[in-house]
């Protein structure tokens, strides 16, 4: 089995778990490999990723409290950012450990390279101070620029990585590595969301600041736009060049992308229109298509109802199917959502999931004409016309 080198680790996934009975560390490891098998396809199989050295040794720390087991799981990853978040979201689908029911929740995803960079810059600065001689060459100048630009503060109770937020305009990016890259290229008014869940601090900032959401140029970036704009007031959207992540852009590419930012409403309309054209083509090339009623559902009412319904199933790992009057048609397990949607004879307007909504569920919602999908998180998917609501 290939071993992941500590040098190649990019991210560390931290997850908390709770089992309803006594379990051992091998039970936890077995649940991780066994219950995620087949969910993401052969290329993202946990066992294969570990054999290839893309996933490192999984560490488990647990203890028993009142006959139940609680603990922490650490998963080192050498995958890229999008793939790492998908692996993290997959862990939350685990519902049994050993013989007992259990639940897993992602605490955070840490970019371990950030701390290494901070150490390198800090140590290099101290070494520079001890070098004799009064002349400054280009290398020293670059080092000072890097040191000054890479200073990151922690913002709010959620300790989000951020630069200078004193102005009226703020750029919102996905993670710490994105923040570091923008600061390095002298874009200081930036804050990162840092993790797989929507931070409340971003929502609060949107009430008083003009926010520009700057996302990667891939499918994951489009999904983040839908998620964030559903939960915070975003004024503009900026997108990295196709296939590139914000953390790897040059200074010139960053400025070009920010200059091309467009109003959030215009961006969302463009994405919705692209999704409509794709589905129109599909429907007219097939003998049958989804039966979507013309009845409209008020978006604000639907969003409020979905959040209320979520409270009724929170912690149960269940899902609810709602009709166009926003009444519960059926309660199913997370694993049954796609099949239940396709078998349903009644039109479904909304789906509420206590957990992660995978690509298969979002695709099934799209095929059935579902208007709203509420979940605690979403995996990366192609363009969809379903309104995604983060719970």
C-alpha cells in the first residue's frame, strides 16, 4: 500500500462522531471504508485513494461516555480542494459504526500548507535580520513583500481567515489558501469562508458591506455561488478562468477576473438560462420528459417552510418530499430520495434532507422538475435549475 508523504499533504479533514454504543477504533475505520464504498465511483474510492497515497493514515481518537462512544476522526488528504471537500461530505453519510447507530459531522477542513507558509515566512524574516550588509537585492525585497502580504487575521467568532475588512467593499473567497494568494498579490480586502458550511459571519457582513464572491472556474464554483447567494446578500460575482482555482492565479489573472465581475442577479439569470436551454434540448430529444406543473411557489415562503420542516427531522438522517402546497408527501431515508422522486406519481416541489445532497439527488430533482432542495451541504454537480438552500 502506498503511503502518503507528510510533505505532500494539502488538507486535513477533522470530523466528530457519536455512536450510540461502545465501539473500537477498528469499527470506526471499517465504517469509513465500508459505508463510503461505491458512493463516488472507482476514481474516488477511499481504499484505492489510500493505496495510491492520495489519502493518508486515518487517525481515530475516541472515548466512552455513559455507554456511548464519542471521538474525532482525522483524514489527511493530498487531493485538490474540491475533491477533499467531496470526501469530507461523504463521511457525513455514515450512519452506523460497528453494531450501533452513529452520526458523523465535519468540524473543519484545514489547509495545512498555510501554517507551513507562515512558518517559512516568519523564519526567513528572522534569518534576514541576521544577515550582514546594508544592500538589499531583489530576493530580499520579494521576501519583505511576501511577509507583509501574507499576514492574516482571524475574523469573528468563526475565526475566518481575512485581510483588511475596514472598507465598504469586501471580496469573499472559499478558503485560507485563496486568501493568502490575494494578500500576496496586494488584494487586501478579502475574507475566506474556510470549510464546508456557510459561515454566519459572511451573512452579517453582507448586511453592511458590498460583497463580491470570487469563485473557482469549475463546477464547484458555480455550486458555491448558488449556495452563498441563497444565504447572504452578494452584490457581484467574479469567476477564475476556466479550470483554474483562485489559490493558483497570478496577480494579473486575479485583477482581470475582478474587473470582469458582474452583478449577482445577472450571473444567476445567466446560469438559470443555460440550465433551461440544456433541459429544453434534452426534453425535445427524448420521447418523454418530466411532468412539471405550471403552478408557481413563492420562493420566500418555500425557503421558510423548508427550514421549519428541517427542524422536525434534524438529527434523524431522514428526508422529506413536499408537494406544491408545501405539505409533506413522504418521509424517506437519505438513500431513498432519488428512487422515491422517480417513482412518485405526485408532483414534488421541494425536497428537504438532513445531511449532504449528492449529485445523484440533485440530478433526480432536476429531472422531476423539483423547484427547491434544502440540505446541510451539496456536492459538486453540473448546472441545475433547482434552487439550492443551505440549512
